[in-house]
C-alpha cells in the first residue's frame, strides 16, 4: 500500500436545507500537509461507518456550530445550550468508536475535541461565561485566525517542542471560537494545555502507539501563517502515513 494517507473528516448538517457541508479550511490544511481529505456524511449507520473507515488512515473531527447533547454526559441542558444535531452527535460517536477499534490516529478540533472527550466518558462545561469564574473571552469573532489569548502547556504535550521553538515561556497564543469546554476529562485522556482561566485547551491520549490529540482552538484557520498550526497538521498527517505504512507491511 502506497500513496498519500487518506483522512476522513466528518461533516456538518444544515437542518433547514438538509445539506451536508464543511468549511474548506480543514481539507485544504490536510492536503497541504500531504494527505487526502475524505468527507464522511452524517449518516449514523454502523455498516456505512465501518466500511468507510476501513479504507482510511486517520480521522479529523472538525469544529461545529452546534453543541454536544448533554444527555451523553448525564446532564440536563443549560439555558445557554446552543443547537444540538442528533445526526452529528451519533455519527461522530460511531466514528470515534470505529477509529478506536482500527487504532487510527485522531485529530479533534474544538467541537471535535469535546465530542471525543464525551465519547470517552468525560463531561463538558456547557457555558463558559456562566459556569467559569472570571473567564477570558473565548468567542473572539472576526478576524477569525488572529491569536486572541494565551495558553500554557505541559512538558509532555505532543506539541511542546514545537511550541517551545515559538515561545520560551511555555505559553503561546491561539484563536478562540467556543462557548463550551472540556469538564471532567474522559478515559485514557489527559489535559495538557490551559487558558489563563483554567479552561482546558488541549487533551491527548495517555496510551502510546498513535496520535490522538484534541485542541480547543482552530488551527485550520491559521495553518498557512502560523507555525504551531501548521505543525499540528504536518505531524497528524505524518502519523496517518505511518499507520498506512504499517498496514501495508502487515499480514496480507
């Protein structure tokens, strides 16, 4: 098996028009880093999901303008909960579970990180402004790619060496477009980066062998001009290429 790694990206659903859609930035970032982007429709059918993922080398869980249904982590909806799309929740959960069985690398961005955490048994802060004491601004608005607040990170973060090259203070600036955040961290995950108000900005798998990384900001908006954002996609695609190579060298 040769060629560029194929990376599945789950889409969004516009309820009013019944259209699947996805911003171009995710696919462009994957292609620029050397991968092929494959869109996964929000069809929560086990056979479809398993068949699709069997031909992939990694999964990107993108952001979404919706919230994860709090039912999945045992809470009632907060008054500031935004739109919930069942097809999004169900498909992403099925993709996460199938990726786990296939040992596929996962890059989870914003909503995608929250969905990954919930799928692993974690919870969410349903509304930062009303549930976090003295929060920083996490919904920055336009311009979308601007680094708007600082994050600090642990030495064992998968991106710590790249971040150290940018800043010697164990702190870097990221963009911010979310009103929810990771609460209780899910199984086999650890929190490794934080905003000044304590909001978790990155999680990663505690087990070795593959890259499973969640970031709360949007590197797909800034990969062309920001070194850390570009490194995220380069390392993820490289890990997916390793997965593809391992399958090629395995038993026939």
